[in-house]
């Protein structure tokens, strides 16, 4: 892994790197643990673990929302390393929310964010890759055991969850409840017991209600700034 430079406009240190395996070289974003800014409600040094856990949950759902992400020792110590998505910087959630091409991906993302308890789903955390896919990034402040969902994606609130999406949620539940699955074992290394139990509780709530979550009248539901 070779460091190319510090990425601007990030609240935590994020570096553009190139990762080489045999004859293949790919761009990636490296977020070292020691570059994380202290937060009052998230344990210091855990953001890179949460970034990695978010990818694993996305993969477990079968939805491919999060770019491939791994935990690695780099030039600046342990950190998350995520495949860099080449994207159109003028496109984000607010510019594509009415585009039918991304309707299903956004419905998946709304459910995914509830499951992982995303405290910071800004519009700019939704990328439109040059491959035409919608990708979701920046998951350092997720998986808290207390409810902290803050997102710009609320247009599906109260709507029924389609069978196809319920199947993904059921697939995830099966993996989380069987401690012999690779997903359950990996999450044990990344999240504490309370965080994993709370995630399973949120997941089961969706499966019980079979409806998209609604904003709470008693708390802040949107991130700031929204983009």
C-alpha cells in the first residue's frame, strides 16, 4: 500500500492510497485509527472498525451498497482501507433522488442505514460511480447501541417493505443469529456485544413491522450539514 496524499474536506484523516496485489494496482481510501477525531459518543479508535463492519453488513444483505472495505495495518497504523469509487462529484443524493434508475438502491440504503444506525447519512455520502451504480460511503459513526439515526433519506417513511428487500433482511438475520457464520464471527471482532444486540433488535423491528422507518418527533432526524 502506497500513500498518495491527504484527502481534503474530511473530519478525520483520510488518505488516497494505491494498493497492489501481484500485477493489479487499485486506488483506495485509507482511514487510520490514529487520525480519528475524538467524539463524545463514540469510542476513540473505533471508527475504522465501524467502516469495516458496514461493508460486511452490506455484503451480508446482498445489496452491494458499500465499496469493498478491509481492516489493515498501513503506513500510519491500523485503519480501514476502502476501494476508491471514481465518481461524478456533481452528483449526490439530492440530485438523483427522483431518478428512477436509483430508486431501488435508495430504498435499500434507507433500510441499511436503519439497521446500522447511521448517525450521519449526508447527501454527499451517496456517490454515483462512473460504473453507473449508487455507492454509500462514510460509515464511521454507525452501530451505536443507542438510537442515533440521522439521514436525509426519509421519503419512503411508512411505506411497506417489498418482499425482495425483506428477503435481504431475513438473509442478514440468519447470518447474525448463527455464530458460526463468517459475518457473525467478523462482527464480534469489530463491534461490542451491546452494539451487535442493538443491531439485531433494529433488524427484527423491520421484519416485524414490514414498513420503512419513520422520523421521530422527539429528536433530530437530519444530519448537519445535509450535504
